[in-house]
């Protein structure tokens, strides 16, 4: 938990709704269980969800999403959150918050996917569609920077993980990723966080992608992270072929997946076991592939 994180409960959210959106006051309201680290989520009635930042560093991501999501969502092959209203800071809550349309589906469970081959196809189609969007006026992605920018943070996390993971093997895999040629193409759109917690599936197929707080343009290799954090090894090649990733992009994508997992693992080891478990899984998948 962040030191400056606020407690968000149903009575507070009910007061915020009644004050800002009185037409929705009195609708059933319940907190949603989530492994997410940035926002609290509450289902409002049958067809809405309220999303509130848990700490100040999550605020910019919400305003960023509200700016860019309406421009990107049309034409994507999976549903996106539909903003229905924006709440303002008030006496009871210090930051902006939002109401979205409810999206059916559940998060895929790595290691227990219902239709891994079909999900791989769907994820590849989504990545390709997002890359085709006009990126000429897009903002630099949160993870659109060169992979080398992550190096000091990965090294710091590895020092904290000594004795918990095979740090020598992880270091070797990370240094291999750093040797990949840098991206030299035009900036392209990338979601930036295609982890299991930001994907919804129905019947094993990708039905929606949520949380666009990291969306932006740059090196799109970051959107390959699902290959190791979500998909099993047996469909990874099909995903790569469908995206069209060459050796350099694949290596950078694997590096992004490794860096995200390594940095998250010590931070969430005790405070968010689902995130830590997914990080351990991704690291294991990458080490198995690079051994």
C-alpha cells in the first residue's frame, strides 16, 4: 500500500455519486475484487462501474485515459471502457474519478486458459489494429521509451530478489534483451500494459481491453508482453507470427515482459500476491525460453 493511499469504501463512493450524479443515486453499489494496484473499482447498478484512483500517482493515468480512449476505441477488435461521466475532487475525495459502462467478461488466468490458441489470435489482432491507428499526434507512451531506460530499476529490483529468484539467470536474460537492436521505425501506438488484469475474456476469447492509462506512441514492442505473462509456450510462436515481430522486436518485447515482472515482484511480494504470482510466472516462462 502506498503511504499516501486513501481508503475508498462503498459509503464514500455512494456520497460521491449522489453529489455528482444524483440520477444514479440509490443504485446498488458493491466493491469489485481486483489485483489492480492503481484504482478502486465499484460496480454501480447493472451496467456501470466507478473507478477511483487509490493514490495521487494514479490520477494522471485516469485523465490521460479519458483524453485518448475516445480517439482510439473505434475500430478496435475488442471492446474498450466507455466513459459515462467524470467526477470532480471534493471534500470527501481529493482526486478526479470516473464512471464507465460495465464490460462483461473475466480476467484470463495464466496457466489455465480456456482457449489459448484463440486468445493468442485475438491478442495479435488487437495489437495489429492498435498499431494501425494514426500516431502522428500521439503522446510518448509510458513504456514507449528504449528498453535500456529500465536498466537501473531492474538492477535495483534484482538486488532485492537475491535468494528468491535465480538472479544470475534473470540477469543473463535481461542483458541479452539489452543487446537487441533499438527500435528504428516510426512511433506506433501501444497499450503499454496488456497484462491479464487488463484483459477480459468471454468463452476463452478476448472480449475487452481495459485501463488505457499507459497508452501512447513509441516502440510498440511493449505490447508483446502478453506472450510471456498470459500465453503458454505452445501458442507463443503463433502469436509472434500473427503480430509479425522480427527477432529484434521479439527480444525487446521479452525484455519488457522481464523488466515489468522483475520490478513488480519485490514491490508486491507481500502486498499484492496475485501480481507477485503473475510476475513469478512470467519470469519462469522467460527463463525457460532463454535457457
